[in-house]
């Protein structure tokens, strides 16, 4: 029986797990109910299971019956603070929280891979580490798991690491997409507080209004980035939060802003902070305001190893079919904390299209949308692909050179 056939045999159980996680989403680093479900789903398998201290992670180590190196597989488990408007009968029961990024599918796929590989343990040429990770959505859960030793869980560093991520709109259903080199952007967080003098809206000349300055900063940042950075080594600055004031006729004393920054090279990433500080400081000074600026580096660029990506795409072609692989022509501007793992271990991050077949890809809700929908039928493909990547990579590493 192939891994694909074995995955189809347990597909119903994996769908049940995915839907149970979907209906009870948890955000951040502490996912006790999700962790409980994962531990229950792994119970009885020949795994060495440990849990995290700073987060409710699960690390499971499967030692094969034949000697060999270690391969790591990652699946993230956390949800988002996004209300769900999918209309599904297993939709989120937690107001304002949902699995709008499909991590519930990743968790089910990785559980499936653990079952598939456990069934082949005696023939497995090495060790597989299953990394069930909380806190991907802005909490750097991968970084915390690395600090807590996930990369050394088997007693030696993995020779390769792989992660799958479903996509509800970008990639056709059942298609795997990736590229060598930079795949996803680095991300940084910016916070700005402008302080002036509040007053009555009828007498703005008696106050020092920070709102016009905040608006000027938003527009100036867009111009500054467009004029100061090479479009072939881009930077993106998006102000996603602008908060100030309580009533239409009251000038606020302070305005707070928050932005995300995306870059693809160390040089541009190093420059962008200085450019943002120059814009905010200059505009604030021109308006006679006090400015407090916070700049927090988040995730590095997610960079796929060339050899590991070539291997992974060959596996996709052999297992799923050549027509189900798509090479991305350019990187995407989303970010990922699996970059923490890829900074330490060569590996590859793959996208798996999961748009339901009855929805036009062009009209589908994108990941993080309240309307994002994911097709359960890709769970078996994901579980089988995880298992094939691990088993074949271990076999490739133990084949004697001629």
C-alpha cells in the first residue's frame, strides 16, 4: 500500500480531527484544547512525545527500524482573531476567532503523516521529528520551539526540514507551489505615538492636532518607499492601524499608529528602519509634536534551500503528478516563522492549493479572510506528501555512494 492509499484509508479520521480543531480555535502560544486533541490523536503510536514549556507545543520523535539521519516536518496549529463567516456546519464556536489560515488542516495532515510513518517504522531509514507548533501568527512560536530544542529532539540536527501550507485562493486545488531561494518576505513591526495638545474642534488654533500629522506620515511613507528603494529589491510599508480621538468635535492629544514592514534582503531591511524614523521624526517636528517610535524585527526571509526544494518538487511530481506542481515565478510578500527553522536547517516550504472545487479561484476568500474556505479532500494529499518527503529523504541520505 502506498502512502497515498494509506492516507485515503485514514482520511475520514483526519477530517474529523480537523473539524474538531476548526470548531474550537485557539490563538497565540497557548492552545491547550488543540494540544489535547493532538496528543490524543498520537496516543498509541511508537513516538517519543514531549510538550513545550513557554508554549503548548508538541514534539514527537519517530525512530525508524534502520539507522539513518533525522528529518523534521512542521505543522502549525494556531488560529486567528478573525470572525468566521463561512457558513460551515462546523464553523468556529469562539466569537471573533477562526482558523482562517488553514492551520487546522496542517495539524490534521501532520497527525496523518505520523500515523503513516509509524506504520512503516521498521523500514524507515532514520528518524522523523514531528513539530506541532503554536503561535505562528505573529508570536514566533517556531523561534520559541527552536530555543526549547526542537531541532535537537532526536539527539542530532535534522538534515532537512519541510512544511506545508494550504492556500484558499492563490493556488489551484491540489496543486503544490514553491520556488528555490527567497519565498516569503521578512517582516517587522512599527508602532508610532504622536503627542500634541488636545482641544475643542471649533478652535483648532488653540490646540496642536496630531491627526493631520498622522495622515501626512501615512502618505509620506508610501512616497518615501517608492522613491528610496530599488523596485527589484522592494520594501513594503503598510499602516494597518490609525487610532485617535473619541468624538467628532474633540481634538485628541495623542494618535497611535501601527504598521507592518516587508523586505527581501538584509540591505533593504537594515535601511528601512532609518527611513521610517526619518519620516516620522521629520513630520512630527514640522508639526511641533512629540513622536515615540517603536521598531521590532519579527521574522527573517523564508528562504528555501535549492537542493531540498529540487528534491521536494521531484517528490511532488512522482507522488501527485507533474501537472500538480507549479513553480512560483517570484516570492510572496507574506511572512512565516518557519524561516527560523530554515535559518538553521536546509529545507523547503511548500504551498498546497485547497480551494473547494465548487468555488472559482478568482472569487475565493483569501487566507485570513472571514470567508476563507478550505477543501477537506486535500488533507490526505498533505499527509501522504509529508510522509513521502520524510521517508524518501531518509532513503536518499542512506543510499551508499557508487
